[in-house]
């Protein structure tokens, strides 16, 4: 898959763009949609969020597109700094890259990434969407919210990444870099033929 830093950054970018949109939809519609509609009396989740003035982030209502941008910045940074490098190292401690089938190795990397990213992003979300004013901040409430988010997000993260998101991202990534690899191979063949 990704062979250098540039390719790893592009792979992470594609993954995070898809994942953040999926998680914002999951969080706002699936987990909190009914609560928002009951709170506002609206019959549509978007109308309920608009009636509330947006989604409360750090105690301030912001539009959904701002939530996507905020979560994207956190997720992309974490994916590049912690998710990809640490998951690869963890899997290499269990499997040697050439000794197992590539599908098993890639699945192990996906599972390790979910195991690292889900608790980290759930903690950030628990802090960002803390339900009370920070004047009445309570560590135990934050901890309870974090554990609740992990319980909601981990099954969704596991199955969506393993079965849908990562296969799609890998297909897109291969399509992008296959033509680039062909042109690099052609250039190398031309250069070596000219050198002879």
C-alpha cells in the first residue's frame, strides 16, 4: 500500500475525509437524532439542529460543517501522528509483513488502528461536546461520557472500517497511484535503456 510519506499522508487524508463524515452522521443522526427532535419538537434531525442553533462544541453552538472541520483536523492529526505509525508497529510485533497473507496483515492494521483511534477520538469528542458549562466541569462526568462514546463508537468503527471504509479507501488509493506507478516504471525503464 503506501510506500512513502507522501502516499501515507494521501492515504490518511482519504480515510479521514470518509470516516469523519460517517461518524458525524452516525453521531448526529443515529445516536442523538431522536434526542434532538424530542428536545426541539422538530420532526427532522437537521431542522432540530438548526432550531438549537447548531451543535454545541465547547459550549458554543456551531453549524454541522464546522463540526466536520473540527473533527477532521483532530482525526487527521491523530491518524498521521499516532494511528497509522503505531498500528503498523503493533501489528509488526505479531506478524512479519511477508509471512502472512496480505489480507490478514491489512485487517490486523485496520483493527489496531480502530483500537487506537476510537478511544482517542472518543475522548476528544467527550471533551468537545461536554454537556455542561466548564464552570461546573466534573472529571467523572467527562470519564462517563468518554466511556459511553467508546461503547457507541467502537462497534461502528470496527465494522465500518473493516468491511466498508478501508476496502473503499484501498481501492481509491490503488486507482490513484497505479497510473503513477506505471509512469514511474516506464520512466525508469526508459532511463535504464538510455544508460545502456
